[in-house]
């Protein structure tokens, strides 16, 4: 069976080249063709020796999961739905902003954590993505967007692991994927511009700090254990004092001097002034009074099975003001891509039944569906049946 080269970081690719009887340094050239040029057809890698290209054609391929659908929102947000087999699909979302382009990537098909406010959590867990399936989302999105723009300029400047899944519960696949994102011979993203978002898998926060310390975001969502046990069930295993301790330890290695806390605003559940005051006390105690984190308040995107509602704008503003007045930098996330269900917490809700997903989405949305524009030799045609 041919090996998909998207599965390898540069070290892994060097070992693969060696296994084909080639010098390890050939991997750098190959890595650049794949990730910098978006080329998956070995025949087009013109400065690689013909004998090596022939070996590659026999033993390797470069292939992303098939794209089921591709939607562009009115605000420029783009969402791809990838078929990862077995009836599972995962999403990647590109969010363009002034001066930067952020890609939100999935790490698992479904998620085992089961947060109450998250449509992925309600879907349950199917399986971990491989390194290649994680990297393929970036590879495909970057080169599709370049092709659509008719430019060789880099489009994606930031990656956030905030799509479907808990990335730290898929650690062995995650780390090589992060290394590929950071590698100067691939995407060359700085550690500050790659963010792993976790619900608080404490042992792997410590491992990430040592193995590949990128920016860290933590899904907090509650100021006390009782409420967090309910909203983020993983809290029962790793309660707040352990989670915040891991955050403080992570800061020693982090590329930024703060941790970002994500806080989903749920009407009547976690959005009162008493919750904000508890948060202030919690953060002050954990950081011994020094500033060490920022808050990002996320207006909840309701979905029927959750039984939860979005906090109203005045409540969110008052909550943010209370934190800001206490010296904790707090912002409110703009919702983007609402018309394609690409806003936070809306990923995945529609994707499990891939046989009907495109049709269902087409019915629900007024915007047209365009076939995905693939980079060279990138994917098979979508399988819609
Ligand atoms: S919020 Fe994240 S960790 Fe929680 S269920 Fe959703 S995907 Fe999983």
C-alpha cells in the first residue's frame, strides 16, 4: 500500500526517504514541493532525480480526504467538509480578517469530552484523525485558496486547533502535524500563530509544553467546579485547581506570555455578575495577582439538542466589563460565517450522515454550493452516494 506523505513531519519523511535507499536530505526538497508548492504529483517535481520520482510513484502518494462540500459565506468565511471514511466527516474553516487568515482545523471525528454547549460533543466520538488527515486540512485549504486567488502568496497565517475534537486526546498524531505547520520548509508558521485549544487534558498540557509549545487556549466556561463538572465533564477528572496549575506551568514554555481562556456565554447558566466575580478571584489566586491570561467570550450558537440559549448582548457586555475592570483583558468573539454554520460550536452538527449532508445544507442555505478547487493532484472526487 502506498504511503501518504502528508502523514510525515520532516524527520519522518527523511526516514521514509532512507527506507527507499535515498539520502535523508532529499526529504527537504520533497517536503517543500508538497507543502510550499502544493504539488502532489511526483512527475511535476522537476528538480528531483527521475529515479527518485519513479520510486516515489511506486511507494507513495500525496492525497487529502475527499471534499464532500465547500461553502463560502457572505463574510468571506470558507468551510470545507472532508470525508474521512466510515460515514465520518470533519470540517475545516477559513476565516479571513484584515492582515491575517486563520484556519480552524479538526483533530478528531466527533469528540469524547461531551461538552453540553457543543454540537460536536453531542455527536459522540468516532475516531482520531491521523497526522495526514490533520495536515491535509491545511495543505488543501492553503493551496485551494491560493489557486482561487490566482496567487502564490501565502493565504493562511494562523492555525487554530479548535475544530472538531479534543486535540490533546489525539496527541501522537497532533505533534507531528504541529511540527509540519511550524517547519520553515513547509508552512513556516510561528509558534505564536499556531494555537491548540483544549478542554483541559492536564497531563498532555505538560507534555505539549515540552514537546511543541505553541500558543494555548483553554475552554474554561465556568468559574467553579460544580458548574464546570456539568458543562465540561472532563472537569471531574481534572478539576479547576489542577487545570489552572497546568496553565501556569505551561506559561514557562509558551510563545506568548498569556493563556487564552475561551468562555461560552450561556444565558442564565454561567453569565451572571457572580460568575464574573468568581472568575476574577480564581484567576487572581492562580496567578498570585500577576496578569497571566486573557478571556475570549463566545456568544453561544444555539442548537436544538443543547437546551441552552445565547446570553443577550447587554449581559455579555456587562460580564466583559467586570473582567476588564479587574485588569483581565477580555474580548467578545465576533461571530463569523453564521450563514454556513461555521461559527464556534456549530462545527460538525450536520456532518455525520455524509450521504445527505450536501443536499441538506443546500436546502438550508440561500448561498450557492461550489465544487472545491483542488490543488494539483490533491483529492479524489467527492463521493456523495
Ligand atoms: S467543546 Fe471541544 S472538547 Fe468539548 S465536546 Fe466540543 S470539541 Fe469536544
